[in-house]
């Protein structure tokens, strides 16, 4: 892990990102505003404990906490391993069980940049008809959903879905400081439309996503689950997106498909 920016500059950037004054951060961290100022200007090099303390109060992601530690001359403390690592076998199996347990409805797991990690078989309804270039590994589910060569042409309420997903992506990019998420947001925002999407109905508890699929219309609502693992970057950054039928027609479609798969073959 390399870093050429001082820890004070990085902490000041995170403080600005969280829209906090030095006094606000000092109160949250229960230190003096003078100490926060000295850290940010480089007059004081914080201990590893103080770096982690300030990062906690700033809600800095684990990946970036490591970067702060290295910038202050300390060793990183949070591990990052691929999900295929043998040490994460039990975690991977647990995620797979969650996805399988959601069948016959779609569910998938993505990393911090919306790259597909795992999925159940029902996710095929989102992949069908997409440009093969969008289906090469790793599949980026945000790009697949909003790209004109992906799922977007089949989304009946695409403007409303874009109006929901793009601000979410922008917020995620701003909170994480990840340049690749900023670039992804700019790429997808360029596909239009220029006009703002109508705001969601305040009576709706979740956005309905309506897609055309094999001569019918499927309607979903979705939930997002994160693990918030305290000491593992990989697990902290995984999100599980589970899709639920929002009407009886969609429920019937998936139940029928499940029954067809379960029939014994001659």
C-alpha cells in the first residue's frame, strides 16, 4: 500500500467530506480542536490509536483507515482477502446460503464497486439479452442495469429507476472517495435523460422496478444487506441485493418457473 499524502491532509479531506468543522470533529472525538488542527496541519503526528479514533468518528471505510495509518507511518491493521480465500470459506458459504435461500426470486452479492461476486439462478432474468461485452467478468451490475445495451431498454420505468440509482451511486462515491465510483457515475449519468426523474411517491416504502421479460412484465422491490464486518475489508464491502415480487403476476411467474425446474425428467 503506497501513499504520498500526509495523514493530516487526508483527515481534513474526510472531515470536509462529512461536512464537519474542526470543532465538530473535536467534540465527536472528545479531543481539543487545537489537537485536531495540529494533526491536520502536520504539527502533530497522531498515534495509530488516535488515527483509528478519528477515523471511527468520521465513519471512514476500513480500506481508507488502512491508508490513513500508512500515511501516519503506522502499519495497516485491517485485512483484505479475496472472497475465494480459504480463510473466508465459511463467510462465502454463508453468503451463498442466503442467496439460495431467496430462490426462486433473484438475489446477488456485489463488491464496493458493484461488481458481481455471487448470484442465485434467478438473476438470469436481469442478464438476458444484454450485450455480451457487459457480461464479461467482472459483471458490473450498476452498469448492466443502466447501460442502453444492458437491462435499461427492458426497464419499463427506467427514468424513475435512474433517478433512484444515480443519486445513490453519487452518494456512495462521495462517502467513499473512490475515483472509480466517481467515474462510473459520470459514465452512467451521460446516458441521460437530462431531465430530472419524477420523485418517488412518498407513500411507497420501496421503489418498484418493472422489467419486460419474455412477454410479461415483472415487478420487484429490493432490499440491501451489508455485514459491517469490524476487521475485514472484503466482508465490510459486500452488499447483498435481494429482489422480491411486488405483485401476484411476478410471484406466479417465478413459482411456475421453479415448479418446472423441479419436475422429474424422463
